[in-house]
């Protein structure tokens, strides 16, 4: 892979050296129409340098133009804008990002047992009335890194359908992903799921098709206790579309339950709506639905595995606090896409560089991925892993 462009800096060249060796930057740029002729920017690698300088360097368009001029490509801020807001440039950067993610997925290989994929989404707000963008991400628990990312304009909701969950994989997700059709599709593809549920998110039925009394079950649990039931979820109004799941419930301790109720009240006030008594009651519990069966996966195993979901939230926090992904400067949608893709590419490449350092002695002993290479039939046997506090 050739990276001898005149425009650029040492750190940017070091990042580009982390791109997959088989990737041809020039060919992919021409394929997507991102680079067709040279003017101030002589080749596609220089164009990639320019995008990374704008996205990662926290530079304005004017500062990016000054940076390019100092590095041998005299450009105005308008010229930088016209180059970087081309839809073809954003599409090309998106393809480069996907190449990096595909490489990560291939490097992960086939782990022993089950592959756990944590799914989540995070919002990136633009300046003024520019609106918000949403990042949809898949996080490989054993590999401890992101292996799937999609960007949209914030109008589409979270969905398991964005990710191909197949045989040998477990999708781990919060309540925004509890959509009956998506759960059914995962099962039909040979995959499994553990998804948090709300009390009124789906139609609960008994195996016989009668209405299931969820709150009667909740009332039977003492503080800190857990229980489970076999229930049916009905995507449509007919029994033909219903499918069975395990409903696993744990009642929080009194302190955690009060904190959860306080969050529910705050959310209701923020949205200017009256909170329902059932919502306050359900706030005392963690409700999970899963397709994983006993005896291989006991209720305690499912609860322990769901507690790993915070790993993807930490990945988002690192991107926002360390890479400034929460400070989108661009109002133009195409320029915003270019900025986001450049940020994400740099973040993943820098993360890979960091992993190589931490995987070398003496750091390897402390930063081993061993706590996450679980015997997923018995995740409680894994050594506990507690996140450190992160400060900006």
C-alpha cells in the first residue's frame, strides 16, 4: 500500500500504515468516484490525509486549508469544503471503514463456544439545528473491540436486523432492540439473543396462548431474588406468528430499585408525560428475554452475561471523550459524513495500535482478553472484571 503523498504528517502516515495491507487506496477511491483528477490534491492518499486532518485534527475548514498549504498543497477553505463534502468522498471513506471492520472480524476467527455480539447505538449531535446522527455498533465481547458500525441521519431506530446474527452467535442488547419480528428472524437464522424488556414492550402470552400476568410474577420475587417463566411473544394478532422465549427477571436490591425509580420519574418529567404505576413497579426489576435454553444456560448465566453489556458503552465513551466524536462541527450532511467516517477510521486504527502495545510484555499480563474468553455455558466462572473510572 503506497502512502508517499507529499501532503500529510508523520502521525497520519503512521495511522495509514495500519490499514489492511491488501487495500489499494487509489483503486478504491477511483471506484467510488472520490478521486478522478488531480489539482492541488495529487492522489487519493493525499485526499485521505486531508480528510483525516479535518476529522481527527479538530481543525476548522480554514485551519485545514492552512495545514494543507503548509504541507505542499495550497488550498482555500472553500476548496477544502468542495473536496470533502462530495458524497463520493463520504461513500469512499465509509467503504474504507468497512474494510477495517471486515479485517477485524476475520482476525477474530471462530472462538470456542459462542460468540457474543453486544449491539448498541449512540447519538452524535451537530451544531445548531443541524440535527443528530446515530452510530449503530456491534461489539465483539471476546475480542473486546468494535466489529460493525453503521451511520444514519438519526431517523432510523435501533434494530437487530442491521446485524447478521447467525449460528453460534448471541446478540446482547438493551430494550430498544426488543422487536418481535427481529427476534424471530435471529432465531430463524440460527442465532440466539439476550435482550432487555420493558413491561409493555410486547404481547406476553402463556404457552397455552392466554394473557400472561407479568406483575403477578414480579410480586412473588423478594429483593435481590430472580425467577423465570416460559412465555410466548406474539408479533401479530394470530398464534401462527407467536414464538417461545424464556423470561428471566431479577428484582434489584432496595437501594438500586429506588435509583431506578428516580431515573424513571426524571425521564417522565423530561418528556412531560405522566408516569404510569406499572412503570414505577417494573423499574424495580431487570427483565430479560432469551432464546438460550436450559440446562446449558441457567438464569444466573443469562443475568451474568447481560451485565457485560457495559463494554460497548465504554467503547462509545472512549470515542467521544478521547477522539472528540461528540463535537460534530459540520452542518452540511455530506461534510458531516466525511468527518464522522474519518474520525471512526482513525479511532479504530489507533485502537489497534494500542492493543498491540498492551498485548506485549509486561502489559500483556494485565490487559489480557482472558476475562472475556468465557466458557459461555457458565459465564459466572469467569474472573470478575470491573471497569475503571474514566475522566475526561
